[in-house]
C-alpha cells in the first residue's frame, strides 16, 4: 500500500484518479480548494477509511509524508482559468514550487499533469513531444499555457538541480463523467445544451479540431507513467489521436442525445488553437498504453452521467 497525495483531487480527473488509486489498494489524500472541483465528485469515496480530504490551496506550502504526488490542481477550462488569470499563473507556478519542494524534502515521486496547450496554436501537426510549441505569451490563454510551461520548466530544474524524481505528462482534451455542468468545455457544453434542447454554440467556424480522450483511458495512462522506472521523466503525450472538427462533435452529440437543438455559430474564441492531435508513439512504447474508448462510446457514457445528474 502506498500513501499518495492528489492535488486537485475533487476535480473532474482528480476524482477519477482518487477512486482508481483507492481501488488499487492505496491510501489517498485528496487536496483541493474547490475552485472548479466539487465534493459531489468524491462523496462516494468519503466512507473509505483509506481516503482523506483536505481543503487547501496549492499556492500555499503544504507538508505531509507521502510516497507519490499527482499534481493536478489547476482550473482547466478556458472560462475558469481566464476568470482570475493572475491566480491561474500562481496556481500553476507556485503550486509547482510548493509541491516540488515537498517532493524534494520527503523524497517522493511527483507527476505533473501538463497539457497540450504547451504547444499553443500549433504549426506542427500532429504534435510530438519534441515540438516546442507556438504560444502567444500575452494573450487571454497565456495565463494557463505559460503557467503550465513554467511548471514544466520547474519540474525539469528541480530534477536537474535537486534530483527530484519527476514524471511529466501532456494531456490532450479529455472528457467524461464528473465534468462540472458549468465547466464550459466543449463536450459538457454541447451535451447539456442538447439535453435541454438549447442552441448548440459553436465558437467560430467549427472547422477547428480536437482529439478527445475518455477519462478512464487517461487515468490508466497517468498511473502507468507514475509507475515507470527511475529516470523516465517524460514529457509524454497522453490523448486519443482520433481527430474531429467541432462541427462533427456537435452533430454526433445531437445524434446520440436525439436532441432537437439547433447548431448556431457564435464569435470565435480568442487565440483558439485551430488543430490538435497527439502523437502517442512514446506512450505506446514506454507505457504500453493507448486509448481503448472511442468517441461515440465515451460520449454515450458521458450523456448518461449528465442525464442522471439532472435527475
Ligand atoms: P478541473 O477543473 O475539474 O480540476 C482541477 C481541480 O483543481 C479542481 O478540483 C479545482 O478545485 C482544483 N484547484 C484549482 N486551483 C487550485 C488551487 N489553487 N489549490 C488547490 N486546488 C485547486 O480540471 P481537470 O480537467 O480535472 O484537470 C485536472 C488537471 O489536468 C489540470 O491540471 C489540468 O490543467 C490538466 N489537464 C486536463 C485536461 C483535460 O482535458 N481534462 C487537458 C490538459 C490538462
Ligand atoms: N467550443 C465551442 N463551443 C463551446 C465550447 C468550446 O465551439 O461551447 C470550442 C472551442 O472554441 C475550441 C474547442 O471547442 O475550439 C475546444 O474547447 P474547450 O474549451 O473544450 O478546450 P480547449 O480549447 O482548451 O481545447
């Protein structure tokens, strides 16, 4: 049994990770400030004597003895990370410093959930880990993109300078149950609009692409990465390489929900990356990992979740 800290553990991915780690027989400490996370996501774990929840903000130092740290704390949806952009940078950068400082002090292994956003609006397609990205440093997405890039820098500097045992993954668009109904990301927005019969709002032409990974696949990838041999640091892309336009996603959601919603095009989002698809050769080779749940099946499970949630 390992003792494992999950920051951002009450969020969408964090809650699935806590559950999986508990099911695997570990002791889990979930740390969250509930900015975008919710107690509802972890309520079903509360009775487990090996599960502990702590309200804490990662911008402040935190001390505990654990074997592993998964650092997920950071709002991930554009509307939430742009709500208080200075706080978003602090969460990524000071959160990384505080968690890396802890890992250094207690000799814990630490995994960072970085993002495909480090590639910005990419002019290399699909995106391999070697690509350094095309990021606007002063735009509305920069607080997230540059915050995550700086966090990666800190991870590698703590590794080089202090020998901290780091693992870095770059997550591409992941969706599934436990996304907050007001999360604002495209999959939850479209499903909720479709279920309510409201207009489905496509930002811009809808010809921009994303590659959507189902949450259970992603969690499997995170755990495999955390448990790789010493010296394997990443960064490693984790995502589903099947690429769709946002128009295709909207049509699929309408089909699967049987909704009468209309599709409407509204103003494009600022600095919206036009295409995104992971190269997952490294994940396949190093982690023996690839996604198993394709979009149609994953959307069905997510739609069922939102139907249950709305009673
Ligand atoms: P989420 O918003 O559901 O989860 C983030 C969690 O972090 C929430 O529970 C939130 O309350 C918590 N949090 C935010 N700021 C905090 C702070 N200062 N102190 C403590 N807790 C704080 O988002 P998610 O999709 O579950 O993302 C989890 C991680 O994965 C994030 O770091 C995100 O950047 C990364 N990621 C996710 C995706 C994706 O598609 N889901 C893609 C790339 C990267
Ligand atoms: N998007 C959209 N309608 C929405 C929400 C998002 O058309 O209601 C688009 C958005 O402009 C982007 C894509 O869907 O091109 C993915 O957006 P999301 O916020 O989910 O993630 P990210 O942009 O961070 O990949």
